[in-house]
C-alpha cells in the first residue's frame, strides 16, 4: 500500500497535490503533458521534495535519501551505462561495488532469459536494439526486487508493436512479483487499458485518487473525456 | 519531505585542490609582497622593462589579430586538400615547446637563416631576430594560429542562410556579416593574446635581453639568478602581478580558454571572390608555421644520434617531471570538476592570470631560508606546471563530468550507488577520453616548460628545455637542434600516447 498524505510538490510556479492511496499491481499515471505525471514519480523516488508524507505500508519513505528508498526506477532514456556489458548493467540490481559471485551470475542469466535476452550477457548496450535495451533495463528492475517500481515512459521511444510487446512482458514478469507496486507514466490511454489495474488522473496540479481502469474508461469524467477526445 | 536531489559526486577532494591552487597563486603572492623592498624606487631600467613588456605584448597581440583575419577568412571559405591538416597544425603551437619554436625561428629568420639569405640575394639589408622584432615574431608565431582558430569558429558559426541572403541581395558581406562577427571575437582574442605575451618568459629569455629588450619577468630572473637581490626580485614580481592582474581583469568574463577543435570540418559556402588573396594568405601562413619546424626536423635529425649523455639525462628528467605533473594536474582537475561551484570556478581560472615567474619567485622566497632551492627544482617545477595547466585540463574534463551527472545521476542515485562506486564504476570509465586528452595536454605543456625550472635549477637538475637553452647560449646550434628535435618528438609523443590511451576501446 503506497500512501500519499497531503503531499504538495512545488517547482517554480508549478505545484502538484496528491492525497490518496494506491494498492499493489500496475497503476497507470495519465494526463496532459506538463501536468506533473513525472513529478509524482520523482517525488516517490526522492528527486523532488515538498511538504506532506509518502508511506509504504505505513512507514514513511519520504524522509529517506533517494538511494535508501525501496524503489527501482526506469527512466525515459539512459537506463543502461554504455560502458558496462548487459550482464554488468543488470547485475547492478543485485550488487553495486564489485564482481558478481557465481550464484549471482546465475541469477542474472536466469532473469535475462526471462526477458528474452539469453546469450547477450557480454554485449554492450550499443550492440542492442532499442527493444533489447528496454528488456535489459526491465531485467535489472526485476532483479532488484524492490517493492516499488517507477516507470517514467520507459518504452515511449519504441514503435507501437515493440511497446505493446514490452508492456505484455512487464505484465508477465514485474506485475507477477507479489506485493509490488508499479507506477507507470504514459501519455497513451491504450497502454493503461492494456495492462493497468487502476489509473491515476493527473491534471491542473492535482493527482486524483486511483480509479479501476475498466470503470474509468467505461464512464470517464468530463475532463478525461476531453483529453481522450484530443488523443483521437 | 526533507530530501532534495542527488549529490552523488564526492566534494571534499575538490575543496582541498581549490585550497591548494589558492595557496599557490595568492599565497605565493603574499610571500612576494612580504619580501618586496618598497623603499627601493623603481629605476630607469625597471621602467624600461615595464614599457617593453607592455609594448611588445600590445604589438604582438595586434599583429596576431591582424594577420589572423585573412588567414581565417581564407580557411573559412575555401575547401582544399590538406585543409584539415592545416587546421590541426594551427593547434600545434599550443603544445609546442617554446624554445623549440624559437630555435626554428632563429634558423629561418636569424643571421644565418634562409630569410636573410634571400634578402642578401635581393641586395636588401639583413634583419636581426633578437630584440623587439624577434620577440614579436615569436609571439605572432605562437598566437596568430590561436586567433585564426578563434575567428574561424566565428566564421563557421554564421548560419549559411545569411551568406545566401547577402549574395541574393548583392549586399556587402564585409559590412553585413564579417564586421559584426569580428567585432564580437577580436577584442577577447586580442586580450587573451595580450595576456599570454605579458607572461611569455621563455621567448624573452631567448630572444630578448639587454637594456632595450628586457621584460619584467626577465628582470625578475636576472635579479634572482645573477644579482641574488631577493627584495628587488620580489618588488618586480609584484609589478608583474599588477600588470597581469589589470589585463586579466579586463579580459575576465569575455573570454575562456578554448582548446577543443570540434566542428572545423566544413567550409562556408559564399559567393564573393578573392581566390588569389586566399591562396596567398593560406600559403604564407602554412609556410610561416611549417618552415621553422621543418628546419628543426631537417637539421636536428643528423644531430639526434650524436647527442651527449647529459642531454639524454636531461630528457629523462623532463619526462619524469612531465608524467608526474600530468598525473597531479589530472587528479586535481578531476577533483575540481566533481565538486563544481563558485570556489572551483575561481580556482579553475586563477592560474591563467598567474605568471609562472611570480609563482616561482614566491616559492623561491618561501623555501630559500630552509633548503637550497636547487634541491627542490624538479618537484617545484612539477607542482607549478600542474597548476598552470589546470585551467586547460579542467576545461577538457568538466563538461564531460556535467554530462555524466545529468545523464546518469538519477539512475546512480536510484540504484543506491555509494560515492566510491559511482566514481570508480561509472565516472572514471566514462571519462577516459577527456582524461586522456587532458593528461596529454598537461604532459606536453610540462615537457616544454622553461619557466620556474630556470629560476631553481642548477646543472644537476637540468631539464631538456634548459639544456637546449644552454646549448643555444653557447652557439652549439647543431647539438641544440638535435635536442630540439628530441624535445619536439617527446612532447608530441607524450600527448599522443595519453590521448590515444583514453580513446582506444572506449564504448561511449
């Protein structure tokens, strides 16, 4: 259970308010661009700060520095270090400071085959396609096994087919992990329909409480209907 | 929510380095000020030195700028075979040991040089390379290429649409495009060269001298080495600092050191004529740069193998000093780049305004009561060279550090990397290229240094440039040209090895 209690994040003359709870599973964060979708994720990750409290299962995490938070994050780009091999990049989810042990190596190999990258352990990111890079980043998030995963449009640079493939892969892997709370920013409502259990609507400085995906799209409120209309 | 963004770079080493730089620049200045004998009034000779220092720097800077205009214009609008090589060559004087270039210029423009041979053949009076002319000539040799590159950047920054627009309107390109660009770039270029020429001790040492052509720095050197008049040396060092401080303050803000050479690979397409003029400008500039270096290679290669053992020993000392200095400078630059901030910005530019002779005088005054300065000649040279090269190396490394932080800082933080892991696994591997380039610059600059070493060294601490100076002073020109070639090869080899080492197998 991830709780936002009277959270208010200000950046310049922009501010975002959030006051709700989300449950485990996949929660999509949608809304017009510039509304503050990424800001909400950055608040959970600890990159922006403001008054209020963010709690995981009743324990405050907002007082911790980014490194100490129980969070894995996938960014829009630069999710892999170009000078490290796939194995090393994914291994960062387990251990940061030195070479992996034999058991850890085996874990990396296992998770790589889970995301369909078997045999590519020793490649550098530049030798992977865009989709494969996304898979490697997802593998690291899986391996890290944090209770919160934040996905800031990590697949937005992929073509529509590849993106759906990645979303399904995420559904099959990350979303299966017990007690994992996944917040995923997307500007495409069909992504939310495809894999999200619930949706947070962010607009005009307010992140609304999550609503079950099916219910929301079956009977959208006026502001969302307007947004969906714009999306065609 | 108390935590704000990512502070993953270690900061304390940068603080230590900034302190060290401030101590070496401002601290040595205090040592000089404490020792200066203010009751001794500046004599006529001192005033002559001040006048000579300022006037030669002014004329050198003006000539460098004036000559650079046609050359850079020609390079900007002509595409020809060897253009890239010529532009690279324009960057070479920055790394070229001063005394090597001076010897090359003497071989071309000196009494027995080819230029005077031609003049004699034409029945014209011969010219002398020593004194005011020679100092200006050497300064133009070093700085005209620098200004050319600066203006060339200006040319290439003009959008090509503007040249097309001017051509279609049949408008005067000079008044419409060239003059505003030059008015933007030339003042700062002039000031940079002026500042460099105020502090170029090695040129004054080799081509100046005598009552008519002594710079303040040369006067400091003579007061310390020949008269052992510490009070006077300190007073002159204060004067030199004053002159440089005024020039640096004026230059401050409008300028920054530029050593990278990206984006020179295209020519501006324009529709005005002047082909003959351009060919002439490019040929003369190329000749001016290539002839002296060609003479060194030509005359030096026969003398290279018959060099005396003491020259090889001096060369070994030079390499050791250069490598240590480069390592120290690179570590310092890295520490400063990781810290960033205002203190670092000051520490990063302060050495640009610091004269190595003033620094050296200060260090001399500090160590002299305790230990013979000659014993410390090599460590002192290493330290001062590292500090003086710092702005250039910092300039090579700092933007890359900023980019690593902005690209991967959040990822590193969200992976909970410690500062050590971040530094060793992410920053250092990704910085290999800039670090190699910076280390190469620092090594080459230190290799060719003829500043502090001349203040401190005895025979037992002689470096290769100092040995060359001794040979030239004894008119052993064959041996000197052999040593010059050796120095030239070693400087550029050191640079090449470092730069290459940073680029091989770099997956970036």
